[in-house]
């Protein structure tokens, strides 16, 4: 069954899967000498994920190909959002990079060299001021003293990732990016910790208007507003009153978001009902049944509810 994304993963993927938004972030995170070697218009998103399944609720990732100094290279962006930081992040990134290289070799069996992969971690904590303090280098988690490590130079793998910790970015710094990327980073930084998110959103009214008026901007604005409603301390009524002052398109995005959330609420209610029906009719349910119902659409749940009435086995219901 498909994994149900967290609100954090969903808004990250919706905004930063667009190469123009990713480029506006990465150009500022990478060292200037590295950024100057990259042909940014060539940036393209690659399908798939390399995150371990058990970490999918606190990590999500995006992989991009790009031309760098005349060669094909990859930019690997890992988004980390949890209250406790991942001490073994350098090791996890090394594992993910190896997986990417393995995939490359499967697709290019005659290759003699591996493409460069630049790892970037985008981090935000659910605690205000929760700045990153975990290791950023593989050598920092190797059980040797620094003086001893120098004796193993070239023998032990080393990896250092580039870190953008949103906790330490002010609004002026965020606004150096595209409007969509900047607004997404603002919400990721503040939505979980700010007591009055609406007051913060008012400071971003120009960006919200610019997103709404841009080609394809309605989908991006819908994703941003959905995140604000799901995660932040803000009511739909207050948000609607504010957005009406910005025009018809922001209000339309909110209506789309509210309708989507309402349908999901309806589906959750149906899923709970079908789960009770299945339990009463068939007793203990197979592993994964709850996840199956949670991921089902409202229409699929209606079909399952009808099947419960006539099916002889639970397999017939879930077929």
C-alpha cells in the first residue's frame, strides 16, 4: 500500500520537487565555488526514494541530476523533521549515496566512473530554537580520537553533508529564494512553534499573492495552505478572512484545501466504520488491514463496506 505522507513530507515534496524552487535553495546552500560549476537550468528531478522505510515518517528525499563542470552529477536533498536529531545522519547519507550509485551502475553497466553526488540536509525541529547539534561528518561518529583518525586518512571513508538548518534563518534570508520556496521554509520553520501563525502569514502576504498569480501557482498555494491548517495554530475562518483581502485566487486555494481536508475526514470516518464491521464479522484481522483502510479513498471504502455484507471471507472483501 502507498505510504501516507506526513504534512511535512507532503509540503516539502510539493514545493521542492519543482526544479526552480530546489535551485533557489541549493544555490544558496552550496559553496560559491561549487555552485558556480553547476549548470542550474539543467537541474532535473529523478523519480524514487532512497530513505529507509522505518525512517519515512521523519525523513523524505529528492534526487536531482545536473550538469556540473561538463559532467553529469547528482544533488541529493534529504529533509529531516523530527524533535530529536539523527546522530547517525552522516552514516545514513553514506548508505543512501551507495544505493544511488548502485542504481546508476544497474542502469549503466559499462560505466567506468561514478557520478559525483552532493548531499544536502534541510532540517527543522518541532521545538522552537531547536538548532542542529548532531554530527555533520562521518569522522565525528567513528570511534577514534581526532589525532588517531589522522593516521587513518584515506583508509576510512569520509563524508560531510551540507546543512541548512531553518531554525537559524530569518525572514530576510529565506526571501532570497523563490516565493514558493521561501514561503514553504517560513511555514516549516514557524508553523509548529508560532503561537499565532496568522500574524506571521500576514508578513508574507506579498509572496502569497505572487504565488497565486503565477502560472501553476494555485497548486503550490494549496499545498502551503494545507500545511498551515494541518500543523499551525490557525483557524480556517481567520485564514479565510485574511485571504479574501488578497483576492479571489488565494481564497480559491483555501476552498480547495478545506474541501480536501473535509474529504479526508470523511474517509477516516468510513475507514473506522469498515474496520469495526470487519472485526465484528471476521474477528482478528490480518496484519496490514488498518493501513489498507487508512490509505483507501472514500469511494474505495464505500465498495469495501458493500462487500462486507455479502463476502464469505475477509479476503473477498479486501480483494
